């Protein structure tokens, strides 16, 4: 993916952003069967979607043999990178002037925006197969938009692993049914959202299941599939309230139909943060 400054885009796109990212189709996830016309039709449909917490698809560049998708980008970049250069705001810690201090409420505020964006996609029956902090963008006043550009970034190549000859997948963020059965639904995105929220509340200090190898992550999914009581769950982050962690655990239920919807999750988080609004 290549980040660019747009010049003259506002002449053809209303409220065009200053920064865009060209999603270059060189990764396995982008190389699909189908003609260029099919891909353009898909982009045309996605570009018709509009939600304040979903990055806009602005168009395609058809100069190259395979179209490049032009997607909205934000000034502060992806959420994972942003969190890694932040520190928790507590009563005892005074961060250095080079790091941004983030409160518990601010982290949950960002998490609620991710849930809101996913609630919109869920309402359109659209499934996000790669929801993670790296696929969320941060703007001014802690606005967050869901996107799908990380797989084509060299920075995050290690987050994707081969599974039995299938294209690389973000197994540390995926539920058992996606890892083992290659099944993706809105319920599988709910699982990934809880992992993403775990990243947010942990300030993305480590990868999910950092202490497990890729093979052990797959084995952990098998334990979940067989209903054994051996599966390992992500621990509660220090800054995460107990009630929020319980909600996250409900997203990791084995039975897909028992997991909450994004509408449920957004309502839950919205009630917790109430009228909280972070400073600019």
C-alpha cells in the first residue's frame, strides 16, 4: 500500500481527504479470479457505502494491468502504530513530551467507534476478514475508521500465516471456524473485534498470543473446535474494566450464534462511555 497526498481530488470527490492510500494488488489476498470489470464493479459498490467510521473507497486507478484501489487515509495513520507510540494516562504516570497519553475512557471511545463502523458493515451483510488495530485509521480528536489495507503492507507481513495451502491469514485474530473451516461470517468478525479491542486496551504492546507459535495458535483453535477445556484465552488488559473484558469473552464463545452482534456491542460500549468526548 502506498500513501499519497491527493491533489485536485476535491474536484471529483465531495469532501475528499488530503491523504489517500493506493492499495496495490500485489498480495495474495488481492489476486482473485475474475476480470478487471468484475473488480471495478466491486469497487463501485464499495464506494457507494458511507459511514463516519468506515474509510471511504474513492476510486480505482486503471493504468496498471490490475486496478489499484484508492482509499481514504488519515493524518495519524493506523491505530496499531499510533497506540504503540502512546502511554497510559494514570494518576501516577507522567509521560514524556514525545508520547501521547491515552486514558481508559479514550481507549474505549476508540473501541466504540470501531464497533460502530462494524455495525454499519454488519447491517449491509458485509464481512470483514481482517479486522485488527492495523486495519483501523486514526484521525484528529481520536476519530477511528475501519479499513482493509494492512495485508499489503510490509510492516505487517508477519501477522499473516499460511494455513494448509490457503492464502495467508491473520490467525491470531481469527476464530476457530475461520482458521479450521475457512468460514467467515459477521460472527467471526465479532470474535476479531474482541481481539482488536484487546489490542486497543493493551496499547498494542504485543501481538495476540505472543507466547504461542503459529502452530500452537492453530492447535488452540482445534481445542476450541473439539470443545475441550484446554483452549487459551487472551488475558484481561490492565486498563480494561472487568465488564468490558466479560463482553470480550462473550465474543470468543465457541457457538457463533451465542456471540453478540455489533449492534449489541456498540450499544454496550456507548452506554459505558456515556457522553465522553476526548479533547482535540
